């Protein structure tokens, strides 16, 4: 039984909710760190202004763009290391201020390059499985409830093995 469009829309709404919650958690973490470590805010502010400052420097002073990019890259790495050190100094993991999606592959959208992500495919499979009723059947009909004594220990006709074996 295929999944209805309504059910697919419900699943995709759940993805939207998860993505929004992940973004909100990230924002809360950022604000928490900024309150506790104002130096991190200063680092982030400096990194946010890099592109604009590099462009301004190139336009005004005509600096070599390759050198400017190399200097920018070096300063970025330096600031990222400072930020990681500050975070770890108070017990935060290095990725504390980053967004953490349930599925980092599709970033909780359900799609990667216009194709269904494996997580969405699995959710659709699970939904079809639930709709089929197999989950209920397997809950009671499984290896734990299997009774081999229901099968004869005597071979049938010319067969070498019995049904029980």
C-alpha cells in the first residue's frame, strides 16, 4: 500500500519541526556562550566582517587577492582555534555553537539534491510497514514465540530430514 500524499505531508511537517527545533537549540547555545564568554562574540563578529574587509582592502589598496585570501584564511584558522580553546576552557564541546540536525546528510529536510534522503526513505518504509499490520504480527509471531514441537520429528515420505529439523 503506497503512502498517501497526506501522510507524506505530515512526515515532511515533522521534518520542518525538527529542523526548526535544531535551529532554535543552536541559537540558545550561541546566546548562552555569548553571555558566558563575550570574547567568543568578538571573535564571531570579527570573522563575520572578514569578507567585507577583504573586499574593501582590495578595492581601496589594490592588494593582491591571492595574498589577501591567504591572510584571511590564516586569521580565520587562528580565530577558530581561539574560539575552540575558549569553549573548551569552560567545558563546552568545540561544536557546541553549531546546529545539530537529526540527519546531518539532508539537514532535516528529507531531501538531498532533489532526491529522498535515506532517512525519509526509511521513515516511508516504516510507515508502510505499520500500515501493513506486519509490526503487530511480528510482535507476537517471532523467534521467541516459535514452538518447534508443532512440527513432526518424522521425515515425510522419502525426505531425508524431518519438518522439525
